[in-house]
C-alpha cells in the first residue's frame, strides 16, 4: 500500500511517501502557513498519482481516542475541540488534515496518536492524586507522548538485539528537543515520564520537566507572574536553555561546557541526573531491565550522553562497547559482558504511522 505520511510540526510540515516500509520520497516544508497553504502540498503530491491512503501524526487523541482512527468530519471536529490539550501541536495537525483532504478528498485518511501507545498504562500509574470529581469531570490523567516513536523504537531494538519483545523489560529513551522515557513490558507501555501535558518529566531543550507544583504557586504569588508568562517560560525559556544561557541545543551546551562555562557544566549535570533518575523509575515500573533503547536526535547523535548514562547505570548491568557507541544508526551497543542489551535506534515515526494506517484500514 502506498501511504502518504503527514507530520505537522509547530512551524514545519514533513511529508513522506511509503511503499509498505520503504520510503519512496520525502520532503520538509520548513515554513508552512496552515490549512490554506496548499501550494507546497500540491508541488510534492504532483509527483505521485497513486496515493492509496494518508496517515497523519497527531500528538493528542484526547480522552476519546485511545487508538488510531479513520478520519471523518466528526473525528476532526472532536480533535479541534480538544486542541487546548496540545495547543502547540494539535491545531497544526488538524490544519494539515484539512489541507491534505482538500487535495486528496477521495483518499482514506487515518489519525495516528502519540498518546495511543500509552493507553495501556495501568490505572494506578495513570491517575493523579487529585479529587476524584476533578479527574472524572476534566479527564485528568497521565496521557504520555512520543508514543509513535517509542512503539517503533522498542520493536526495532528487540530485532537488533535478537531477542523476542514479548519476553523483555524495556526502557525506551526518546531524547530530542522534547524528551520522554517509556517503560515497556511484554511489548506494552506500563509507564512514562510525560503526563497530562508534554511539560512533565525530563529536562528538555527549552522545557523544565517536572517541577514542584508548590514552586509554581509561589512564583505566581510572590514573583507577580501571570499564567501566560509562566507558561511561556516553562515551555520556551527553561530546560537546558534556561540553565546554560545558550540556545538549549545539546551541541551548543556541550560547546559552552568545553569552553569552560560553569552554567553549561551545571546544565549538563542537571540533565544527566534527571535522565538517570527517571530511567531508574522506569526500571521499577517495568519490573527490571533487559533492554535499554536510545532514539531521537540526542539519543541517536550524542554518544557521550549514552556513555555517561550507561556508566551511571552500570549497577544494573548496563555496559556499552566504546567503538560500537560511535554508531549513529541502528546498532547494538552492548559490551560483551553486559547483562542488559543497549541499542540505538533511528527514529522512524513515519514507518509507525504507516503501520497504523494499514492496520486501521484492514479493519
């Protein structure tokens, strides 16, 4: 089946055409203006006359959709109604759904959600200790994100390690500008570091990760911040950027650290501490660790980060081969004496979306 995969980012639009699991072509529209901006889509699609289905990556499925779904007007209207759950991502996704639908109006389309993979998390792990009336009335729960990346990475890592996924306790590390961990047992997500929003969990490029809610209340009261300002700081001015005074890009922080900058050194230390601590929490949720997976921009291209993480986790039996760790594509990094398999996987959310499209349309 030839599938067009559409991934609408906060400003860009990624398009790829898959023939089963083979990419025929792909492009990125760096600045895409939304539903009315059809020219870049037409320019790409004019090269293909036989698109059989469309798959859209959508960050948040809301309380209603816990699995991928075929798109129709009712589904799109619902996704627009829950846009406030992922205000940076869902509006762009629904704009892309409408734009592609204007061009390929007769082609079946499927929404694949980043939240779906985590719908298997046990209720005790997904529930916030808030008044039950609030949880029920507002659909408050830990949704988790990066699910398409985690799902693909875990399955691919098991293949690379030569071990059956059904028998493995896995911690998947999606490390990029946004970052999250996922604990997987028997191929199913049982815990993750992100929560109701993608702000929770690890220290990220510009996001703070998990913070004492009392600290937020204190800032609102004593620093005289308003909610929009606080939200903007937590999303765009915190994390590695806020701590180091750089762009927050991991390469820039490393360069500043190499030049002797104390703030960059602290930023890297905080980042690594939180990463290792949260991996420990995921190991507990998985009931142990057989396979450690790195994916995402930093997970794939920061061998020093993988090495430092493995060193801190040596007590669990994590050991990586220095030469293998130089790899930036799919590879088993495990040292010969390692108890735990460590694998780096090239992120391929497009392949996971294509897989979901075929599954949904096959019924």
